[in-house]
C-alpha cells in the first residue's frame, strides 16, 4: 500500500513560494534522492504545469538539475484535473471523483507517493488521505502568500526531524 507524503519548502511564517526561496545544494541533493526512491507523484493542474519544466533538457542545467530531471521523468505521475488535456510523458490524468481514485491508487501502488502542492494537499487532507507531512523549514519570512496548510490545520503528531544543512530543518508529522 502506498503512503501519501506532502512535503514542501516552507517559510518560518508558514508560506510556500518557489519563486521567493529555493533549496540549497544539500537540500536539492535530498530532493534528487527522494525523486529516485518515490513510487510516483500526484499533482494538481497548476503545479504539474510548473513541474513539466523538467520534461525537456536545458543546456544551462548543471549535473544536479540533470539528475533531478532524469529521476522525475522516470517516476509515474498522476495529475488531478478536469480541464488539462493532454498530460506529458509518464503521466496520466485522474478525472472524476478524487477520493475513490486516490484510494484505488494507494491500494495498487507500493511506496511513497509525493503529493505536490498545497491546494491538492488541502483536498487530500480533508479526505484523510495524507499519511505524512514533511515541512522543509527555511529561515525566511514572507509575510504573505500561499500557506502550507489551507483552512483548518489537521491534528498532527510529531514524527521526527532532521537538519538538512546549516539553515534547513525537515520536520515530519503524521495525522494524530
């Protein structure tokens, strides 16, 4: 059975914004390792559109970016959308009712499946389908933006922490 994991970079004040801050080299290496080991990723339409950037090689990429792209391309991707047509390589659409589709996916796949984006994570949290939350906490204050948690925060229990580099700590929580 798959485990759904929602993990994102987060500011000290609870916001996610890939344009305002990004991963350090050590954290990016961690993301490469995770992409290699994951059973796949689930995205909403917006974040999938951003992640499709990794579908084609770019001459300005360094070796870590090429390694991430290779790992990302290799894993299955599921895209939750009622409007997106078509999706890229190694991806399939999840259309219709979200809950039965995700429950079926969890039953059929083994390993960690990354949940991409706070909007999709909110829907999956409300359905009780997220198994772990990973917050990559950065020493940045944004003051506004897209929050890691939307609406009511789920009841969580601390599951662990790990210092990734001199600035970033990964906090892990599971539903209480």
